[in-house]
C-alpha cells in the first residue's frame, strides 16, 4: 500500500496551468487523514487532473459514480440479512435522539456507529467477527427508546449486543455447518452439502465456456425446495438495480466510444434479465476495450464474502488513466508472453498463447459497494478463467488511493518500520526501495499473476471450493514474488537494480508471519482470504527451508532473511505446487496447504505483536471518503460543468448516502 511512483504521478496529474508553488501549497493544506476510531483511519483521496477533463468525461464519471453509489444497500444486505434494519436504527438515533449527546456512553455509541458504517454491516470488514458496542446493552435500549425508530427494540438490542447471535459473518465451518453458521446472506436455510449438490447438478464439467453459476443470486430453501433468487430488476434487489440501470443509461449517452456504449447496454440487459451469459458477453467486450480513457467496474464480482467462493458481492467504481504512471504497466503487459513462458510451473499448466493482457495505472473518482470505504489498491478482472484465457484481462493499480495511504502515513508521528526492522541498515534499505517494490508487486500480481496459467480440460473453476480464494491470491502473490527478483526486470527498465527486490521480500515475510496479526482480535485465527494467502506463503517458506531465521533481541521477535536466492526458489516451488492444485482441481491438496499454513495463529507471537503495535498508537485499517461531484447548470438548465469538492466528515457522508441511496 505504499507507492513512491504514484506520488509523482499524482503531482503530475494537476492542471498544467498550476505552478509548482501552487501545487506545493495545495499539498500542504490538504489533509488526507480526517478521522480515527477503534482500529480504523479515514482518509481522503485526491482526484488529480479533474479540471483537465472534458465535460463529456466528467459527465460519464458523474453518472457512473451515481451508479456505483446506488448499489450500496445491496452490499449491506449481502453481508447480513438484518444489516439494513440495524443501519436505519443507527441513522435514526444519530438524527433524532433527544437525550444528552456529551456523555461517555454516547461517544462510545458514535464509535460503534462509525465501525458499522465502515464495515457495511455489523461484522468486521476484514476479520469477519461481530462488532460489539463499547456501551452497554441497556444504553443501546435507552437510545432506541428515545429516538424515532420503528424496529422492535428488544430484538434490535440483541442484534447489536449479543456476542453469540450471528457471531461471524463468514464461519470457518470447524464446529458447525459452513453455511448455516455464517451470517452472510448469500444462502437462506441451505447447508453446505445442499448448496454443493444444487450447483453440481446444473454445472457441465465439459463446458469449455461455463457461466459463473450462482454469481448473481441467493440460494434459498423453502418448503423443502431449493431454488435461486436472482438479482435483477424484477427480482431480488430490484429497486436498487433499477436505479443503477437508470444511471448506466445516462452514462451510455456520453460514452467515450460506440463500443463502450454498446457494452454498457449489455450490462443493463444483464441487470434486467439476470442472464449470466450476458454478464460474460459484457466482460468479453469490456476486457477488449483497452483504448478508453475513462473506465468503470460495476456488478456482482468478487466472491471473497461467500464461504463457498461462488457468489459475487456488489461493487462499483469509476476511474481514468494516469498516463505517465501507466508506462510501467505497459512494459509489463507487453512482455506477458515472456513471463508466462518462463514461469517456474509445469509447462502443461502454462498458456501457450497469452491473450489480451492489459495493465494501467488509474485514479478513481468514486467508490461504491464492496469497494467503499475500504478499497483494493489493485484489481484484475474479469474473474472467469475461460474469458481470461481467450480474451485476456484488465489489470489496474490505483495510484491516487496508494498515494493517499502514503500521505496519511506521513501525517502520523510514528511508524512500524523502526519497530519491526532488524537494524537501521534494513530501515534505510526499505525506505529507499520499499514503496517502489511494493507497487511493482501489485502490478505483477494483478497484471500477470491472476492471468497466468490454465485449467486442464474438464476442471471446474469452482473445484477448490471454500479454499479457492486464499489459493488464488497466493498463486498471484507467488508469481509476483518470483518475478520481482528476475534480472529481466532490470533489463526492461522496470526496477533500478538487482538488489531492490529484497525490500519486497523483507516486507512480505515480516507481514505474512507477524505484523498482519495486528488486524485480528486476540485468540482468533485467520479467516480473511488475503491474510490467509500471506501467512500461507511466509509460513510455508519458513518451515520448508533455511532462508528465513526467527531472531529474538531484548525480548522482541524479528524475522530475518539470510538467503534471498534460496527464498526465491522456495517461492518458485510453492508457485509450482499451487498452480498444479488449481490446474488439476486438487481440492484435498489445496485444503491441506491452507489448513496447515494459512489459518492457525501463534497466540504468543500474536500477543507480542499486539503489545508492540499498541505502543505505536497506529490504526491497522484504512478507508476512504468519496469526493462530492456537483453538477453546475446554466440559466436554461443545461449542464455546463461538474465541480469536485472533497468531503470532510465520515459520519455525515454515510448519513447523506442513507438518504440519497436507500432503495431497499
């Protein structure tokens, strides 16, 4: 999440009429870090180059931005079936409570409300466990009784305050059925065996171009019958989807090209019918359109929230190219075939011909659904394996988001680098190369890692089931880790020398084995797919070679890499095995890897890292405030401009979104 190159790109993105003094003044006055609470920091991101956009480009961004915000309720409901009820109660308390708002308990309630808004529901956005208020259940009841809420008060108090009621958004399935013990709203009264049997009956393992079965539906059992409730205009989430389509239609009228307008209309048709073949048609057209300056993401896409890794959470964003920064990713994508041909995997699992790999650096202008307020820093789509193979993929690194992370970190007085580095030489080395190699890791992960390799004929893309997400993320990370140390990157001018890669190895191993544990509660194991991925790789390397050494100094633990070349070969070996697992659909081998290395936490080590981190007074999670895009009309009512204003208050933005985009 640290990028040096993106910082330069962000400065370059300002209007060319500004001089260096004006830019420096704006950078000084603009505050990135605007709020902190619990384990969260709220950051504003800039949209560089806005004033240089044409009216048509601004209009497209505005319409697509509205479409991105209109799906907000969908994501809340997907996370948990009672989330919208809870949110409306929180909104009503914040707006109508008649009691004293200066008490310590009310301030604890404010923190609770912010945490729920940040996580799009009552479960932690990353660690999956239920968020509990810092004030008492009796006080929550008092707030409800003294506010204009329509919910049943005792039931609402239980939803918010009972730690055992809907305790995990996504269960690990160790004690009870994986689906029945998960609070996520992708399944209703359906157990794991029933869900797997349902989809096994409709999937054709010999279909070379399968749709993503179950991606846009909730699976329900009623009166003994199991069926899908499809997300579409006249189906589940219809009122919100109708609003999304309204803004998509307006965006199509100002699209950059006839081709872009055409696939937006295909997306609308998909939302109207729920036909997954139309989703594939949209993705095929969208992924081949690599020339448009302004682009977007909109749909039921990532499956991390589903315990079975099948159902897509709704998300949206709108973005445009950072041309200067995209030169690096262009070099990577132009050499995609070389990377594939030299990958340390069985040649049987390599693609003979890499098709349509495109990569760019972008700036986002609006985030929505699963991408708001917490958003990824890199994206690779579409997710369909056969579309990737035949038509390619689009990969992006989000420059203004990573730049905002960097700037917010600079505004904090303490950092993790000094605390967790072995010596000052390591600190200096990481300061010199860490942001560059971190950015390059993201590029390689998204641009090439996810798009590399192929499934063997007859292997389903869902063969790895509930282990598919951490294994896929590990596969892409290992691809990046292996190649970031390749001398070819120096030859291509992507990395300055043959030692810089070591910064990413140091950061990755330390994070995977140790520092990422600050993100979970004491006594918990790891449930989030990206965290599982990082621990899997780092722990496997630690236990299967001698490249990494655990050292203790003054009672503090450090992980030191003694042999970088050996570590690279360990990455190569693990990449080869995980690619085999995916290509062959070897569920049992994938399960064994994840269960042994990715989930269990060394509780003593966890206790230590939490204590050391607490002394720094930092927040492990970051999320963002969207800017406001405001239409400006002339006297005749014609749109003449769209102005960008940067929001100031996290809670106020969410309350305003509740009024403007509460369609369910």
